[in-house]
């Protein structure tokens, strides 16, 4: 049997490396479009400051992008190294969007990023602008295909189990691509990336404004980021991916956990704004409720129900029992009984095979599972409610905080009075981590909430791992943590250094630390910094 | 298109992606491996890095796409090979970590210790993957200790150290040598002065070394390594798993294809011809032709390995019948068909814009150029 610690360590390694990777992804998604917008302004107006903006923010983009590429490699390898059975079981479907991502998106992004950095003197203005747009489009298409793959894990449409090859196989490619869960996730995730890019440019520009340096540069950067960010934050919130939670069983379970919806309520269901979810008693203590709101948000209707955890639990138990029968028939077929009645009986039950496989955590021989095992496996299908409930509320809270900050930034920026609002500028700097925290807890909700499945209703996480030793996992995990910590320190160091230096780092002679008339004590230290960096 | 043809086409396509990787990313890895060997001053090293600066990232996508394509088209290979060669792959991965950050961060600070540290990182990032890929290929010829259970769960019983056997190390050196040579011929095209001279000399040296090692590996297989032969009949049009066939160990099995399909002899011939061309053109100071020579050599060597193993991909030493072959590791007929069309559409488009990129950035880089543009180059 597969040891629990092997599974836990594999999960931990995936969680750490994926969440680390996603420290860099959203900024790439957002900043690439901001760069393209800035460069469009340059090509249209011909004003030098816009080109300087593209080059300076492009420098910061590059520092971030390098780590995005580095850590993305890990994700490509990890399905094979740590999740071999998963790779075998669903590679027929899951591999396709990953390969297409490479061919359609990542090639585009990576080829043109080189021309973006080094092609200024080799390309015409319009050619370079086109290159920048292609980088932005490439990185966003990349996100599309990755989220199609991820969306399929949450809601595995267009595929069917094949007992002869012992795996899932694709039956309908367009269902996989147009998976509603994937589409909703894509819009939500890239919009969150745009907000990240906007918050990044806003906060750093705010810093220059507070320091009263390079003001024309900071003002224009701020204005572009504020308008781009305003459109994006509205889209993140309105197109929040809650609407994707009524599709598919595991999504429904996730929704019930996020909202601590223990019992199915009369529609439209009340929304628990805050409270203390208690998994033991299956109640939420001290709940503050808003009548009817959950029904409205989740189902966009007044008369559809939001299924509660208790009902889901019962339903899952039934499916586990059917899954046991499906498993028994599968064993029969694998032993050579390929008669029509056996196959027909299996086909009728095979959608529940995954539920039967949940028992593998407790017994190698699924057919001999005891009542106790079945109850335990059913309990496993309900994620821990409290972390889901809180993580979701942190994400939403930060979303609204950013909505306020970005709206104010946008408003004052149109009024040309943002430089006088020092409280707003300071708040933007303090709130800089908000988009990253929101993205990370958002992913936590999506993926922790998917447990115990790696592929919803199809393949339990427990079975998905590679046959490796626990020692292998400990050692590789230690390697990742060590290497990643080092890289993060280096990245943060460069990022902070170049942010402080600002557009002076371009060495054009046009910016603050290069102006001789601004000589003074405050300049001495950054002058040194300019000499150090090349 | 029928399933059997698609299985063969995907064997070709994965080969094309791997060759695309070796011919493009191969030279920037080679440049990395040679960074400290032929780049004597900081400016020279910067010249070397900047010849590949605009391209390494796009080149690396050949590798990433090859990985994705193996996942999509050969999921069983992806599962068994990546989990089996666990430490070898992590070694490649950790070495490759140094590349994006090395290129991007190295010249952002002037401190020589900082730059020196990243130069080592870039050397590792170029040399280690090249070596490990060869070692992995070498082990395929010897068989890999894995087995499969009835539910297709794979179990690898060997250790990392067992991969480092003498034959596999020779294969590893062939791979390292050929990519370093390929980097050197690229540098001949893109540099001038002392650096160019050093690139020329080392191209000749490496081409000779690779020719000798490649011949040694061939003779070793001829004389001392048993191959495998499928003994049951294969229905290429049917869905199969690696559990559905019988296989026998046969002396000289890895050379049988060359008598069955004599046209395959072209592969080793091209490899040696490419190496000869590299030597001659480097001596004649014709950088572009030397680069064509090394590209042919790389292509010929990879094809030789693939042709010799065909139809095997990853032989099992524990249970040869469970060896992975082009017939039984593939995705479903539908997925192979869809992915075939995706590749047919996008690979030409990729080649088109990649070529445009190289065309725009063409020409020799000099140390003077680097010093004039020290804030905007790597």
C-alpha cells in the first residue's frame, strides 16, 4: 500500500513549488500588458518618457520573469517525477493542453521576450511594439492552456475510462477546451494577474511621488496602471469564479465548504458572512447571515438550491458503494472476462469507479472494504471547512480593499491631484503584498478544496503518486526549499534595488540620480548604487 | 489517419522535437559549458552570453515542448521515465535553474564575485543537463530496472548511482562533447578576435573527441551489449499496453534495424560526415558551414540512438516484456490525431518567427559593443 507520508510529502512538494511559481506568474501576466500599453503610447505620441517607461518597467519585468521561467520548469517535470500514476492515468487528456501551451503560447512568449529586451536597435518602432504585444498575448495564452488543464482536474469533461488501457481517454476535445470551469477560472486568474501588475506599478510609482523624484515619469506610469487596474479589479470581482462552482460534484462540495453550508437550505440560501465553522457538530457557531445572498451569488437565481454538506456526504457514500461494484467488474474484466454483459454492467457503473478507488487508502482490495472504511472514505470527500471558509474570506476581503485603493487612485489620477494624497500613496505601498496574498489563498481554496481528488470524481490524490521512497521526497523537498529560498533572496534584492533606483537605472542621463543639480547628501548613497550596478 | 501510422508519426515528431531542442538549445547550453573555458575576460564572457541572449529562452521551449509532447503522446513514457530517472531529472532541473536567473541577473551587478558565481552557475546549467541526457540515453541501451503492475503502476528499483556505469558515461560524454562543440561553432559565427580563434580551435578538438567517443559507443554496442527483439505479433492498429507482448534478449539486437532497414545507416553516416565538416570548416575559418556541420552531427547522433532502439523507447532490464515501445505507450487514437494537427499547424509557424528573430539579431558581437552597451546587455 502507498504510505500516507509519501502522499503528504508529494502534496506538500507540489503545493510549495506551485505556490512559489505563482509568486511570479501574476506579475508577468499583468505587467506584460501594461508594458504593451505604455509602448503603444510611445509609438502613438513619440514621447521619449513612454519609451523610458517601457524600458524601466521592462527591467523589473525581466527580474521577475527569470524566476517565472525557472520555477515553471519544475511544474513541467513534477507531474512525471512525483505523480507518475496520475500522468499515466490522465495523460491522454491532461498532457494535450500542456503540449499545446508549449507550441502555441510559450514559444511565442519566449521567442519574443528576447527581441523585446535586445531588439530596440534592430527593429522599427512598430515592429518592436508588435513584439511587446506578442509577449503579452503569449503569456496570457499560456495561462489559458494551463487553466484548461487545471479546469479539467476540477471538472473532468469530455473523457471516459478505458479498461483495456487502464486510464482515462479523451472523447471530446472541444468539451475539454470549452469546459465552463476552465473558462471562468481563466478570466478570473488573468484578471487577478492584471490587478497584480497594476498594484505593482502603482505602489512603486507612489514611492517616487512620495520621494518627489522623476515625477513626470511616475505620474504617467501611475495613470496607466490606475486605469488598467480599475478595469481589471472590476472584472476580477464581477467575474469571480464562484459562478463556476455549481458545475460538477467536487465544485459543489467546494462551494459548500467555502460557505460552511452544512445543510441544504430553502432557496435562495442565506449567506454566512462570518462565523466559526465547526466540523464536528456540522454547524457554524456565531454565524452572521445575509438572507438570500448565497443563492443569488452562487446560482444567479432565486429558486435553485445550493446543496449542503450533509446531503453531499450521503450522496458520496452511495457513489462509493456503486464504486465498489464497478471495481469488482473491472477486476473481472482485467482477468479476461470481456463478455458483453460484464462490459455493459461496468459501463453503467463506471462513472462511480473513482469513488470506489477512494477506498484504496484503507484497503488494497476495494471489494473487501468494511462499513467503517466506507464511512471514512465518505468523510474524506468533504474538505476541512474552516480553512476553506477563512481563506476565501481573506481573498474576497483583499479584493475589496484593492477595489477601494485602485478606484481612488484612478479617480485622483484623473483629477491630477494624486500627488497631494500622501495617505493614498502610503496605503498603496503598504498594500503591495495584497494581490499576491489574494492569489495564493485563492489557489489554496481551489486546490485544497479539490481534495481528496487529484482529478475530481475520477482519481484520488492518494493513488496518483509515483512509487518513490519517503526519503527521496524528503531530500528533493529539502533541495527545492533551499534553492528556492536562495533564489527568492536574490530576486527580492535586485527588485528592491532597481525599484529604488528607478528610471535612473537606464543611464539615459535624464533621471533623478544622474542630475548634477540635484547634488546633496540624500543623493550620495544612491550615486554609489548606480556605480555598483551595471 | 489510422492509429498505426499515427504511432509511427509521433515517434518521428518526438524525435523532431528532441533534435530541435539539441540543435537550438544545444548551442546555448554549449556556450554555457564553454563560458569559463574560452571566455577569459569579463567582456568576452559577456559577448558569449549576448550571442545567445535574445535566443536561449525561446530555444529552451523546445525542451519544454518535447516534455509536454511526451506527456501528451507517450504518457506511459512520461510516467515511467520521469519517476524512474527521478534523481537524474532533478539534477537536470536544478542545473537548469541557473540558466534563466544566470543570464538575467549576472550582469546586473559589477561585483566580480557576483559575476563569477553566476558564471559557474551558467557553466553548470549548460554542462550538467548535456551530460545527464547522454547518460540517460546510454542507460536505455542497457535497460532500465523498472516493472509495471497489472494496474500499470510503475516501480523503479535501481539507484541513481547505477546510472553512472561506464557505457552510459561514454554516452554522456558524447552528448556533452557534441553540445559543447555545437556551442563553439555557433560562437565562430557570432564573435570575432581572440574569442573567435579560441572557438575555432576548440571546435576542431571537440569534433575529434566526439567522433572517437561515438565510434567507441558504437563498437561497444556491437561487441558487448545485448539488444531486445519483440517476439509476439504486434497489431499496430490496436490499443495496447506494455503488458501485452513478449520480448527476447538477443545479442546484436540493437544493430538489427540497420540490416532490416539499410536506409537507417544514413544516421551514423551523417553524424560522422557532420563531424568531419565541422573539423574542415573550422580549420578553413568558415563559421557558418562549421555550424551546419555540427548541426548535422547532432542530428545524426540523436537519430542513430533512436533508430538503433526502434521500436523500443525504454527497455526494461527487470522484465524485458514490459519494455516500452512505440506501439504500446501512446495516447488514444483521438489524442494522437488531434495533437498531430496541432503540431502540423504550429511547428511551421514557430520556425517562421524563430527564423525572423535570428535574422533580426544576426551579426558578430564584439567586446567594444558590450562595453558601449553595458547597461542594456547581459
